[in-house]
């Protein structure tokens, strides 16, 4: 009984690609053109964090209400204090309280642009000392350091 040759992985992959990809046949004298990638422009996130673009009332209400201006100034002052505290931590020993009441100590090194991770050295954990580590800010409940 003659054996059938089973298709190899290359021929199976080619048949799958061929079934998904349909191209128009080239006419005589036509050259195949390479598609040009189109850049995608992403708008920054809005103030609520979920929308993209700008506030709908932007053109109508230029100054905003006094309450909105006061809130924005308060947020700016709190953000500045927070960033200054991070700058003051660089090179100092810091005590972190993490989820599940885990207490760790480390020397603070740096943070990323989004303040999503802290780079620390000499991280003292309950299991031992880690030379270098990244702590996710989402895992940190609180931190403290001596000025």
C-alpha cells in the first residue's frame, strides 16, 4: 500500500497564509508596489484619564470658574511637593510599607517618568538583601525617610 506524504510545517504555514491573504493578479507590465506605512497620531489623555483629546468646552470657556482654577492650583502645589519629596529621597535610606504589611528598607535611587516604579539599592526584605530592585508604586502603601 503506497504511503501518502504528509504536508510538512512549511507547506501548512504557506497554505494558511495563502488562505488569509488575497491579492489581485498583476496586469502585464505592472510592478508590485510596496505599501507605505501611515503614521498614527495619538492624542494625549484628557483630564479624566479615560478620554483622548481635549475638553469639549475648551473654546467657549477659556478662563474657567474660580473653583476650577483653585482646584487646579491646589493640584499643582501638591504635585510639586510630591516631586520635591522624591528628589529629596535620592541617596537616602527609605522605609517602605507594602501590601500584606511587608516592611522593607532600601536606599532610594530614582523613579521613572510616570512615577510608576522606584529604583532602589540594598533592599532589605524579610527573605534577605537584594542589591538592586524595582518597586512598583502600586504595591507601596507608604514610605518614609529622614531629612
